[in-house]
C-alpha cells in the first residue's frame, strides 16, 4: 500500500443515522459480513430490519460516516445497562480502510457514550479480525474473555 492509499480522509462527516441512508448502511454492514464469513445469516441480525426503531431508543445511537459523496462507515453504541454501553456495528467500506475512519468513528461512539453517562463500554469482535483487535487495544480496550470465536473487550471511560 502506498502513502496515498493510506492517507487519512480529512473531510469525513459523521452524523446520526437518518432514513435517507438506512439501506446503504444496512448494505455496508452486510457486505462486511459476507467478506469476513462468506455468507450472511439474516436471523442473526434482527436489528438490521428496523435500524431506525432499534437505534433511536434512549441510550442508543447509530452513526454513519460520509466521505466523497457516499457512506463509508457505520458504528453504534447501545445501552447494556444504566452505566454500560456496547459498541456495535463498526464497519468501514473496504476501499476506505486504513485511513483513520474506524478510529474517528470509535471516538464519536465514545463521545456519544459519555453523553449517555456510560462509565464503561463493552464490545466483542471475531478473534481473527486482527485489524479490529488492533483498533480496540490501541484505544484502551482490554480483553476480558475469549469464547473461542470472539474476543470480549471493555474500557472504562474517562469523563
């Protein structure tokens, strides 16, 4: 990868999910599943059927990142309990990876979690997703368990 390909996207607009981009956000997430697993099991993703309803509840937030006129990333924080949030649905379009977008989306989700007064964040990722594991560990997330397929991380938020 040359320096130009690894260059950060400077004009990234991260905003709450809105109806105009729901289908594009859903498709980006599903494309990531297909890339990683080689198949999509829709029964494992009921939240994607009604994203606006699922993620517009108190304590939840779903965000999309726009660059170059299109949607390039997604991420959500959901309410685990009154002081714990969960990071979910982090996905970056393949051609936009390694440009700092995941880092910026994670920062946005952490800010949203602080606004919801969460003291701790949890997340899980496939234990073979080295880039995701690197992103989370480099941002202060600590491995708390490994169920053989997924790593479970947590981070205490600074206020």
